[in-house]
């Protein structure tokens, strides 16, 4: 899945603890820079990270949708290097970033809503459980899990049409049926109706909540354990390492849903006939029958490869922007 929101939120508080020798008196970074600046920093960090890892993201999508119209025997011959070479030779180097503009257009609101919604949901959940349970580790884990899941669902629902258009643009090869963002929106609405922009939303909502919830929870658990065992380690490196592991964990757990989501998003794209007509469970069953269980994890390797740089870039960018905005606010 795309969002690794819990990485930044958890790493941000870990970094604050390192900068302040008295954590109990440290200021909340969100209250320091304000809600608007928080949204701006989160959105820019997400967009910049997606741009840097766009080639791997496009390779993931191309592998995920291969089984829709390809012969199963040909799929076993696919490799990351072979597909990357094909893109460079047949489509040109710029094709690695095909669909990246709509990715940025999707990422800015998605990341911003995710960051902001998580803070709001966390405060709401803390108010529900009461002051007595705030120091309880289990209660805090539930807050991170539920808050992250609800934030992911909120952000995904608000920006889903952009995600669908991004998938269709990135899945195109040599023949370009959709010539850009505006043309894709217009064509989908004309040929498939307005609801065509929401194909695969069910699989998305089923996957994005657990994905972000797992990312938040695994990150917080790993960071707490690491700091209890090795309290003198660099908090920045701890945050990056734990964030990468949490991203791998959430991707592994929810990748089959992400693959089904991509294929449902491409149903009827470019005037092609529908491949799956039996709903979410039927799509799972058909993929397993035609491609085996491994078919549900087609494209997982480039997804793994992009986790570490994506986490590092989004974490560092968000922290840098947060500090710059905080200094600008202090100087005013």
C-alpha cells in the first residue's frame, strides 16, 4: 500500500525526545508549527517521496496487472530488470515517471489528510479511553492501531478518483489510450459513468485501514522495544529502521488486496472487456485458480525495494520542513 503515515508521526516524536533532554516538558511539534503548516509539510514530504520512488512504483503496478491479459506461461519469464529495460528501450526514460503528476496531485491531499486525521482521531480516542488509561501500553497500541486505520480510510475515500486515474496512466505501455489527467477523467466518466472513478474502492478500504494500522502499530512497538534495549542509539536511525520494517510488514500483509484493487481499477479500461465479473472474493478466487497463490504477490519485490528509500525520504523531508516552518513561525 502507499501510505506509511505512522512512520513519520512516530519518528517525529522520537526525534523530539532526542532534542529535548526533558521529554515530559517537550512541546508537541504539531502545536508548534500549526495545523496548516503540518498539512503542508506532510503533503510535500509525501509528494517528494513518491517522485523519488516513482520508477519502482510503476514497475509494481505493471507486474500487478500482468495476469489480466497475459498468458500465464509468459508471466514466469518476467523480471524487474527485463521490464525496466523494456520501458527504457520502448517507451523512453521519462516513461518511468508516467502517471507521476497525478501521483503528486493525489499524494498532496492524501498525505495531508492522513497526517491531520491521525492527530484528530488520536485525540478523540484518548478522550474516550480517559486519563487513567493513557499510560497503559495496550491502550496506547489500540489508539495507534485504530487512529491509523481510520486516518487511512478517511484519506483514501477523499482522494480515490485520483488514485484510480494514476493507476490507469501508469499501467499504459506503448499505446496511450489516456493522454493525461484531464483526458482520463473525461474518458472514464463518458465511457464508464461517474461510478467508474470508484472501481475497486471496496478493496481499497479493506486494505488501506489495516495497512496503515499495521504500519503505526509495528512502528511504535519496534521503536519502544529498541529504545528500551538500546537507549543510547541514534533516534533518527532507530526511526528510519523501525519505519522501514513497519512498511515491509504492512506491505506483506495487505499486498494481495492491493493487487486486487489495481486489477479492479483497470476493469474496462481503454475499452477492453471485463476480466473479473464476480466481485472481490471472486476476483481472489480467479487469480488463485489461474496464477496460483504466488499470483497474489506479483510485483512484491519492487514494492519491497521502494520501502526503505521511501521511508527515509518522507521522514527526513517532513522533519526538515517542520523545523524550517517552526523557525519561520518563531521569527515572525
